[in-house]
């Protein structure tokens, strides 16, 4: 029996009839005055259909649209709704007058333009306190901290962990009188997306959602600034209106909508803009022709003058090896006793004003590294940099469910962003970095590996270094070293090599204004310059070294600073060989790419840069040459074979002896010097036996050379987490340096 209009409960006859209809048809009754209706969901049906059927979509969940209707007996109601919505439907009954009012509000009553909105007198802090999100004391503390950090109140509370994005969004919605929306189940209209170019959407962190009349509804994490509004209006004739949404949800929606285009850009940007610098082709046709002709010439000469041919080859290889050794000795000596690179003092770091620091993007490529995610988060939180100015992008391959789940389970603060890289070839670290860079918001971008432990003030040191450097400095390379340097003999050798390379060799290249092959992590870039260069080459397995060469070719430079990032030294020999073979393969690939036109490279680099490139990047060939000389020496010692004696007449013999003595001396001396320079005195005795380590390098080199021919783009994954209990930064190591090409 229906209640009378004057009874308690229903307040109108329409409501009474609606309740009765719901009961008769086994449907739920909905009070539209108490039901929050998403503005986008309600727009799933056009106005004519809503008025004809007296129906209004009020929710979308798990692919089912809930529709409020006044008359559930309307002919073919469910079928008509299902056909127009393209989704299964669930009916709920609402009073007809309430439905008409709701439809009027959705389609007839205009939302006030931003300039027409009544000005709210209450501040954000007052709204948050009134909503019970934070206490007055917490707001007072955040307001006090604002003076030091330069953050807005909402940002300060958010990054202090006192507020979550949903709470901040509700407060901003009330404060500005703008509807907040959940983007989880929304598919933006194509017409809306076409109004604003995608790069501008990324830059402004907005998503156009729908067009209604002359209004373009846009999802944004905050009220649009006058500048952002002007830039949007320059691209469309429609009037932009805001709908508030969580910044993280906007990021994820942009990734979902632009999945294919982002992936294509990450893979092909360099190849399409500067094809001559892309490693997507290992050997060009002219290079193949050159090597074929060279092989034929050697073979023909070997048939007619076998001893002479081999003697000349041995002489050339010996002289090249000697030149590489002498050049490296010069670089090492140039770094001793002088401060190479850019020196940043503690006073210069302390003098930086946090309120004036730029946004810093941190790219962290991850693949099957779920176990180190908590350590990674702790490392980022240990950085001395305003959290609201960090843009940390965790780059995960789509297939890596374990790492993705580990990140999601941590409920990370808003400066962390999960970026899921779609599966495509080549599946490499540089492609993942390119993908993550597309949404980066930082003026400066740095790469860290998952296990890296950067010096807490490294970001500020890099900022100070950029500010005191010439405009042409586009990259600051920090040094790298190992926290498990004394785990076993291999890690000790590995540490002596890193200490030499990043404490002496790279600063030496810096002082000589020569091209610097970057390490695989802790290189800090001016983001704009990085994008101009086409970012990283996804086809190069030592994308860092390649990018360092391209920087130099473009007239830009890299500087080295005294700040150390500690990481894990490879302690397992087979794993180390896989890692080193990839590095050597990448160096050989880099050499081939940039030597496609030697004359042009000479002009781009100048004589000094060109020669340095031949001896540093091309010098990787010495790892392939070494076994040849070792084999000849061993064979002659055992057999006294006269043929070998004939290969080393006069000048060639003395050149070979010089190469043997000087080459080994340089390698041992440089490793000892680097170890002492860093303060690892206990490792000096291990540096004396570096030639054994050199032998392992040659094994890896020949493996990498073979892979360059048969599988050039294969990224051999380095397993981490083998360091057992060696988790503390070595106390003996001063904060001065070392590095890698990961």
C-alpha cells in the first residue's frame, strides 16, 4: 500500500509512486538529492534520449551503467538504453520531478564561467580543517614550512604525508566550486581530444574530456592558471572549463590514451629525426662494402705475401694498442694533483634557496626488481631536495607484474609515478627511459638504477654545477662506486677499475674538452637539450656512452662533479661477463654508428675530439687484440717457432715490447692511482693483479663482438641483489667518486 502524501517518509506524490514502482519491479529506489552523480557519466546519453525516456545515467562501474528512470514499464526501455549506451544497464527508480530537475541541471543550466564564480572567502587550510582532513596545528606547521620550501599549502601537506590526493581534491573542489571527477572509468571523447594538441596536454597535465555546446570540459589537477588558459584558448574556439581530477589519475589516463603513440615515439624519435645517429642499423651498406674490400685485400695479400701481410697487421695493431695506452696514461696523469671537473663547495650547496630550485625528474628503469623497490624509495626520500619538486618516474615493463604490484602495494606519495612501458622491440633500458621522459615535468632529468644510493646532496650539487658552468654544459656526470667493494676478488677488481675510470679517466677527458662516454646512471641532463638531441638511442645497448658522443657532436659538453652514487658491484663471474659483454658490444656499436662518415665526424668533433674518440671508444678493440698477442707470446715461449719470430722483425718487435711493457704498466698504474685517489688503500694490492681481470675482459669482449653480429639489440639483463650482507656504504670512502655504463 502506497503511503499518503502527508505521512512521514516520502515528501511528494511523485516520490511515493516511485517507491511503489521500484517495489513492484524488484528495483532499487534512488534519492537523486542524496546521490552524487558524475557529470561525465550523466552525459553518456544525449539530452533528447534522456527527456524522451525520462532517464539519466548516474554511475558506471565494472562496465555496467546504472540508469535512474521514472517509469520502468516504458516500452523496450532496457533494450533502448543498452543500444544507446553500448553497455549493460542496471535500472533504479527515481521520482519523475527529481529526474526532470536533474536533466535540466545537466543540459540546460549553464555552469558559471571561472570569472563568474563567487569568490570564496575561506582559504584551503580552513576547508581542510572543516572537512576533518587535517588539524589546525598541522596547517600552521605546513604554513610555516612553506617559507622554506616554496611549496603551496596543499603540496606541503601532501608531501608531508598528512593528506592524500583524494582529500586535497575534495577540498579544492569545495574551495573553487568546481566539480571533482573520478577518471578511472572515463573515456574522453575524440572531439574533445582533438581540440588541444597532445604535447600541450602533456605539458599542462590536462585531459580534454568532452564537448557540450561551446564548452570544452577539461580534467586538471588544479584551477587553470591565466597562462594555461590563454594557451588552451589559442588552440580552440571553445570555452575551456575545469573538472578537477587527481594528478596521478591524469598521468595514467594520458598513458592509457597515448599508449601506442608514446611507444612509437620512444622507439623511433632519434631514428626519424637524426637517422645517421641511430643504431637501428648496425652495419651500413658502405661499411659492409668497406669491410668486404678490406677482407679481400688482406686475403689476396696473405696468399702472395703471407708473412709480410701478417707482420704488417701485427705492427698496426701493436701501434694502435700502444697509442691507446699512452693516451689513457696522459688522461690519468692530467687528473692527478689537480682538481678536474667542476668543484662545488659545501657553502655553494648550502647557499641554494629551496624556493628557487627547479623541478627535478628522476627516471628509474626497473625490470624484475621488486625486491629492491623499498630500498629505492628510501634512497629517494634520503635526498636533500624539496619533495614537491621531485618527479620520480618508476619505469616498469608491462610484463613485469611482480615489480608493478610491489610498487602499487607501497601506496607511494604523489611525487612517485608508476610508468608502465608497453611491450615492444627493442626491449631496452633506453627505450624505457625515452617512454618515461615523455611525461617528465622536470627542468633537469637524472637516471638512477634501482639499487643506486646517491649522495643526499647530489641533486643540489648538480644544480650548483649547472649554474656555475657555461651554457654549453648540458650534462653533469656524478661519480659511481660500489658499496660491496670487498665482497670477493671480482668486486675488488671491479672497484679498482671504476675508481680509475670515474675518478681519473673521465675527469681527464673533461679537462681535455674531449667527448665523454657517460656512465649508465647518475648523469644529470638539461631536459630541453636532451629532448632536442632525440633522447637515448633505444637500439644501443650502451645508450649512455652513445649519448655522451652525440652531446659533443652537437657542440654541447659534459662536466664531472665530486658527488658519488654507490651501487652493487657484480660479484658473480658469469653474470659479470654478461654485463661486460653488453657494455663492450655497445661501445663497438657506438663506434660503428659515429664512424659512418669519418670526414663529417672530424668536422663535428675537431681533430682533438676525433682522435680521442678513436682511442677511447675505438680503443675498446684492444680487448679483442689482447688474446692475439698473449697467444703469440705463449706459443713462441713454448715452441720457439721461427714463424712467430719472423712476424716481429726490427721495428715491429720493439713496438710490441713497448706495447707489452707500457700497456700493462698503464693498466696497473691507473688502477692503483684511482684506488689510492679514492681512499681504498686496502685494494691497492689487488690492483697489482689487474692483468688477470683484463683477461676476463677479453673473454667478455669476444662474446660481445659475436653478439654484435648475430644479436646486436639483445639486452643481457644484469642480476642484482647478489651482494649478500654488503649493504652499507664503505666508511673508508670519501664522497668523491666512481662509475658505470649500466
